[in-house]
């Protein structure tokens, strides 16, 4: 019998890769999609179409994580074996301007999922999407599962709430619920408001002659950037463990935003200093200065290791954005291979 998975946040970067991954494993996949005035399923449309007369591999259900009744109803209707709670207001910068909506989805939304699981009469394995942002003003480097949290944004505070609630429901009710503490992970499907994609899209548009400058905020912040499709595999692996637990997923390398920028421009033969301008308004009231993760626990438990390094990641994202604007990446020697 094939297993059934329910993904909240299925229209997002991770949700779309996870849905593909689970479909390939033979799962019947369901996703929670909120009602929007514009088309929001672009990343998963290929999974919603019939294939050779067979029903589409993914089915969606209208629902908002801020609505506990909807969450409960969808869980009861789908009767999933596994739930991946990926829905969130996931932009750290936006969370300073929208702390209440961020808390409603990112913190309370997770609680609604936990309550819906608690109310079921069948076993469910739950993945909660935690974040390296929870480490904030880091208390040690690298950060691991035992590093204390010190959140620096409404987003991070909301994720800390969801993390502790997940641990609490695991302890109090014996729910198989695991927290993934994932460091930044990127891809050509990354939202355009996040710095990596903003830069690779900007580079492509500059090459295509559609713009001449790119405006950014803090270039000195450092992040541990990995490749999203590899990170969703870890989510699934966590739920296959006999005992639920919490795991850091990271590359173990840290790079400054400026390095990402310089690498992206150099791949197309440009010096970033001629194109990038900085704007103080893009700086956050409080910044997470430097993150670097230690994923040795996940490697020991289920053999997870990153396969794509920093340079390879910048390369594949620049190449994808060049193709999007109709430029053949192979004309640039560094992108030809
Ligand atoms: P993303 O692209 O921003 O996707 C967020 C998803 O949440 C979208 O599907 C969005 O739907 C959905 N959503 C937002 N508000 C909702 C609501 N009220 N009700 C139902 N759905 C709602 O994020 P991502 O990069 O894939 O990240 C997935 C999860 O991992 C998030 O929880 C994020 O906070 C966390 N995380 C991400 C990273 C990373 O580096 N990517 C690292 C650590 C943790 P719409 O399409 O309608 O907006
Ligand atoms: O910022 C700096 C910014 O928005 C990275 C989310 O997926 O990963 C992500 O959060 C750094 C920050 O990602 C711009 O100040 C400079 O220092 O790409 P970001 P993030 O804040 O690290 C974590 C793990 C998550 O959990 C989140 O959901 O880049 N920066 N200039 C900029 N950032 C943005 N967005 N835009 C700029 O123009």
C-alpha cells in the first residue's frame, strides 16, 4: 500500500521539491494551498496535471494555516501517514514589518497542525520546518542541536515557539514529531525576495540589458548556503527514523553575502562593484551576523551529507536565471561545463 503525505506550504520552494521527491518514492501526496488572487501553484503545476489518463500525483486542498478548523478538516479528510509542516511567512525582513501575521502562520500555524495530529486516532509522523535563524546571536560556532537559541527577529521567535511546541507534543502525547533545523538552502525556485535569488536574477537581467544596477542591503552577513533538493531528502529521512528527534541540516561552510555577489557576477565576466549599490533601508533592525551549521548528528543517524558546494550552487542558479531571460549560459566559459 502506498503511503500518504500531507504537505503544508506545498507551493513554496521546499514544498515543490518535497512533493516531487515523495511522488517519485510512490507516495500519494496532498498539499494545503491558500486562496490567492493570483496563480500561486506555478512551482507544482506539473504535478497537478493528469499523466497518461491517470489521476494527478498531487491533490490540493484549500486551507490557511491560521485557520485551525481548516487544518483539522484537511487532516481528517486526507488521513496522512506523514505531515510536513512547511507553511510559513518565511521572509525574515518582512517579519519586522508584519510580526502578527508572521506569528499567526509561523508560530500558531504549527500549533494548529500539532493539535490536528493530537486529535487523530491513527499514527502520524510530523516534520516541523525549523530554521538556523533560531540561533540568532550565536552562542557557539558551529551551531548544532545543543546550541541555545537566541532569536533576532519576529520570524525567528515564531520558529522557536514552533520548535518548543513540537518537542512538547512529542514528550506529552508521544507524537512522532521531529524538528529539522535547516540552514539556508537555495535553488532556481527560491523566492525572488531572498538575497541569493535576487542576486542571480539581477545578474541575468544585467547581462540581458534589462537593467544596469542591483540594490542590496547588508553585504557582510555570513550564511551557510546549501542546495534545496538535497535538504528536502533530509526531511523525509528524519520521518523514517524509529524515534523522533531534532536534526541540524547544513553544509558546514559559511560565506559572506558579498562573496555570493562577487561569485555570481564573476561567472558572467563582470566585476560586481560596477553594478551593486547599497541602500540602508534594506538593512534589518537586528541582523544575524554569521551562521555555520554542524550536521554531524544527521550524518551519523541517516547518512545525510550535502553534495552541492557554494560555487556549484551559485553556478546553477546563475545559469537557470540566464536561461529564463533567454541567454545561453554556455557562452560564458565558467558556466559552459
Ligand atoms: P517559501 O518558499 O516562502 O514557502 C512558504 C510556503 O508557505 C508557501 O507555500 C506559502 O504559500 C505557504 N504559506 C504562507 N502563509 C500561509 C498560510 N497562512 N496558510 C497556508 N500556507 C501558507 O519557503 P521555503 O523556502 O520553501 O521554506 C519552507 C519552510 O522551511 C518554511 O517554513 C521556512 O520558514 C522554513 N525554512 C526555510 C529555509 C530556507 O532556507 N529556504 C531554511 C530554514 C527553514 P503561498 O505560495 O501562497 O505564499
Ligand atoms: O537574507 C542579507 C540579509 O533574506 C540573507 C529564509 O529562508 O534563511 C532565509 O532567511 C542575508 C541577510 O535570508 C539583501 O540582511 C543583503 O543577512 O536571503 P535572506 P535569511 O534572512 O537568511 C533562513 C534559514 C530562514 O529560515 C528564512 O525562512 O542577506 N541581505 N541584501 C539581503 N537580504 C534580502 N532578502 N534582500 C536584500 O536585498
